[in-house]
C-alpha cells in the first residue's frame, strides 16, 4: 500500500463528471488545484448539513455560514463529489485539518471505500465552550488516497443515493432524543419551585424554606449533568 502524493493525484484526477474517463481515474468534482496538498486533497463545506442538538436539516449558499453551538454535532455533506477508480485500485482516508481542530472541532477519521461514488457525509462536533463558525466552501478536512496492495473482495456498494435517507433518519433519531431531553430537563426545573413549596409547607419560615430550595437547586444541577 502506497500513499499518493500530489504528483500521483494530478496524474489520475479527472474533474468533469460528464466526460467518460478510464477505469484507473479518480473523479473529484468540483476540483480546484489550490486545494491539492502534498499528500491529499482538501474537501470543502457543501450545501447540506444537519444539527444533532437542534434536530434540524438546513442548507447553505455561497457566502453563508454554519454556527456550530458548543456541544453540538453537525453532519455535513462535502462540496466535492468523489468517484473512486472503477478498477478498485485506490482507497481513501479522511483526516482533520489542524486549523479546524484548534477551534475546538473534534478530529475527523473515516474511510472512503474503493467503490465509493458520491459526495461524502462528514460528522464533526464542537467540544469547545464557544460557537464555532464554518463557511460554505471552506476546507475542513483532507482526503488522503492510498493505492491498494491487493484488490478488495468485499464491496460496500454504497453511494450518495443513500445520503438523503441518512439525513432523514439521523434527524428523526436526534429529534426524538431531543424531545426526551427536553422533558427530563423540564422536570428538573420543576424541582426548585417544588422544593420551595415543600420547605414552606413543612417549616413555614424563610430559614427552612431556604434549605429546601438550596437542596432542590443542588439536585437539579446534579441531574442536569447526567441526562
């Protein structure tokens, strides 16, 4: 297995999906030479994304941005379409860009199967305490291509025809999880007024009530960190 450098990629890359290309060619579309790296190609933020935290799907246009809130996980479709060579001679790895990771975005590590054709879906999370902004068309990960030592005997048979269904299922699951979270959080918030009422009913004075309120607040914080 050998890693392809920019020299190798330039020799096999084709950039127009409409033109028939040989079975040893790698399609990257749209392609821009300035995103070629010494050992790969930088992939950019595409038009489709979905938020786990808010359970919603949205689209981006040129000059628009994604604001990734602290603790949120975003599913992003790459701007580029990748079609691996038909002779199955190449596989791919997706790696993070340091410029993105230093903002608080988690490392990216996934694979591109030898028979893959389509835009890629990449998942990233914001583990910082601040909102991270990414722009449409901004490079956010790098595709690294490797020459296979042997041809694969197992094919994934995956392509981007499943992307819409993947988005739909992903959002549906996260919406359900969000509703459960909101119900639990609402119950936790009720602990404070409930503890205030119990404290007043039991003790009938400010001192006893304050103790129950403090206990209710402490319990609320404890449970909040665990749901």
